[in-house]
C-alpha cells in the first residue's frame, strides 16, 4: 500500500498516544511540525478533530486489524481501493486509504478520494425532507399527491395464482389508500425498483416510462425531475401502501417532493441546508471537472462474477438529482454527516435537525403490522434483528443479529459497496468507501463492524 506524506503525518498523530519522555528535542520538533501540517490539511478537508485511540477508549493495536484485513483484500485483488474512517466521541481515531484510485493510472487511493455513494444518498435526502417537516411546510401524514398530483388515485398490481398453468399473473386493483410522506421515508409507499421487483406489470411500466433501464443499474437520472415524477406516479404500485416494506424509488420521489415544495433543484436545496452548514465541501450530485482526478473507479470486470461493472456517470449534470442513488461524496464529508446525526442533529455549531427529529427518524417505523418478506437487515447485512426508521436501518436489540452492535444504532449502505453506521451507545461513527458492487458487500460490512467493535477497550 502506498502512503502519501499527508497520510503518513496523520498516522503518526492518530495512532500514537502522546510523546515518550525519552524522545529527543528533534523528535519533538518533528512531531510539532507534523501536527501543524496535519491541522492545515484537516482544515482544508474538514475532517473531525484527531485524537489518539487510547484517549477515547480504543486500542491503536487492535484498530490495526482493520489495516491488515483491508490490505489482504487489496492484495488478493478483491477490492480495487477503499477508505475507512472511524470516530469515537467526536474524534477521528482511524483514517486510512487502501489500494488504487482507478484502473487507468497508478495513482493510489487517498482519504479524500471521491466515491459514487448510490443509496447512501438516501439518508441525507430523508434528512432534507425532515427539514421541511420542521419548517412546517409538510407533514408526514400528507399524501404524496398533495405535492405530486400524478400520484393521486394509484392502482396496485397484485399477484394472482393461475390454476390452469400453475403460475402467477398480475392484475390491477385500486389502492386502499394513497402513499404518504411517511411511507416514502420508510419504504412502504408501494413503489419498487425495476432492478429488484418480480412484479411484471410494475417492471414493464417502469421500462416503458424510461425509469428502469437495463444498460446500467439504479440509474433513473435520464429524465427531468418533473418528467420522472409524472411517469412514476402513473405507473402501478407493487404493494398496497403502508402494508409491506419494499426497497424502492421512494427516496427519488422524496427529492421530487422537496423540489415541488421549495421551488429549488434538490442539489441546490441540500447544498444550502445540509452540505454547506456541515462543511461537506465535496458532496453533491455531480462531479466538477476540477475534481475528476480524485474520483475512484471500480474494477472493469468484477473478479467474482466476471461481469462488467457499470457505474453511473457523475461527470455531467444529470437530468434529475437522484435522491436514491445519485450522490457523490468522500469519507471525511460523510463522517461529518454521520457525526451530526449522532450528536442529535448538530456539528460544530451548525444545527441541521432537532434532537427530537433525529430520535423520530431512528425509531422503529415498521412495527408488527407491516410485512417484511425481505427484512431490512437481511438486505443490508444478511442478518435479522433490524427494523427501518425514517431513512435509516435501525438495530432493535443487542442480540438477535449475528453482527456486533447495540440497540439503537443506525446505518445504511450503497450499491457500489459504501457503508456507514452510527452507534449512540458506544459513540461510534464509521464510514467505509469503495467502488466495488460485489457479492461480498455484506461480508465487508459485517467484517468492519466486528473489527471496530473489538478495538473498544473501555
């Protein structure tokens, strides 16, 4: 693994607890200069304050297990490159980049490399919608059609058994009720993903509308925002609203609601209300030309499936800002978002949400009445024991899940392999960035949870 001078400086500060008495004045001077340079680089990249792991109840030696495990994946060419950042009690204690940045150059990944975060866009957009709730401009019980008229009086595609051919067919029936904003936030709207649904009428409707395209997964950015909302609203739902948890285009529709209410493009609203206040300087829905050299790329061919990796093009302004899959960010930026949520909605004097709204978002919103044929935890981690809140996967108990963690922690991840979690009990925020839409995604998430948990020593 190649380490840049800046990362070497960080390592010296973040992984060593103080200065031994036996150090020479020259060594002390070197550390002082390193600290100054580190603070300058951190001020530029807006990383959280740095502390030694031991000062916040973690072990430097045990954190190095992350380095060993991640480097092994790079060496075995199962990951192209990655960045891992861990913070405890608001202090950055681990930050390393692994592997390469892309396939065309020998440039190594850096801690400020840019990544397509796909579904890790979702939690941020859900926060943006909850800002409008706090502004008194929308309510969670509002029907989506109040803001997007095409969602009025939806039809639902329901499965019926065909006894003659022993198969399944679908027919349209009126929805029992309209989907609400709460349904959008918790994925009970009845919407689906063309890439995932088995409902043939819904898949065909999304295809005909130009919302589901086979050339590239999870890329609904070809249409304008208004066209997308109009066409998606006219397509049948895959479930009766409020009855089934189904991962879907719901957060893309949240973005369209935000635009309808504010009169702003989604990216503009989020820059104003979320990204700039939290100093997330590298986060948005497209990549400026000046930052293109920092964009991480996947392997051209996935080493496990032997299929081509086709990720979204973020170099051009999209037709619409995809709230469900269109974001670009860095590990330092997303760590700031994570920490703000762990802090109850504020960071460094900038408040984005109230503590009570964060509490509402990270509570259980499925209960026992909403069916989960594929549970949220199974989808993300291959493990039970999780429910869904308003934009976040939420752990229900310390046990049940075969993954380290505590009741109340919240998290989400992205199609290209990215992942984050926040643990209020242990005061942990962690971010993992990569560009590897691999079958091993859930395995890496579980591995990192275990490696961070075992480094706690208080």
